[in-house]
């Protein structure tokens, strides 16, 4: 799971960088996905390097993903309108929806990993 966390972090860093460039550098808030991604990558690196801190780092990463999802999840509610062609989405909303989707997938894998670890520990 630490490798996956690092990859998700790098993906969010790329998303933040691209969204900043595509918005013409209008606002530093476009780097929010990059900031969340950097924190996730740090958690993944800590989990890889320190076995004793692995569970703690992975729980912090899941908490960061949950907080990021709560902050960006409302953009997912507007996605059906974009897909139907009702409205033209702004780049910032597309970035928020992308971040929410990435974090939702990460959170699902995290929960699955936590459940699997608990089952292995009991066996």
C-alpha cells in the first residue's frame, strides 16, 4: 500500500501542476491537489522506510484522502451535467472532480487494505 500511496501522491502533484498551468496561473489554489499529493507521498515514504510507523502513516494518508474528498466531493455532483453536455465546465471544477475521483478510489483501496490487515492479524 505504501507504493500505491506514493503513486497516488505523484498523480495528484501532476494534477495540481497541470491545473495551475491550464488556468494560466490565475490562482495558487490550483496547487491544492499537489499539496495533498505531496502529503500522501510523504506518508507513503514514511511507511516504506519505517515498518513500525507503517500503520500510523497509512492511517494518516487515509485521513488526508478523506478530508480531501470532503473538500472536493461537491464537484462530482456537477459531473453528470458536464457529461450530458448541459454546461461547459471550468478547468478548476474539472480539477476538483478529478481530485475527488482519485481520492475516492484511493480511499476505497485503503479501507480494503485495512480490512485485509485486520483479517490477517486475527488469523
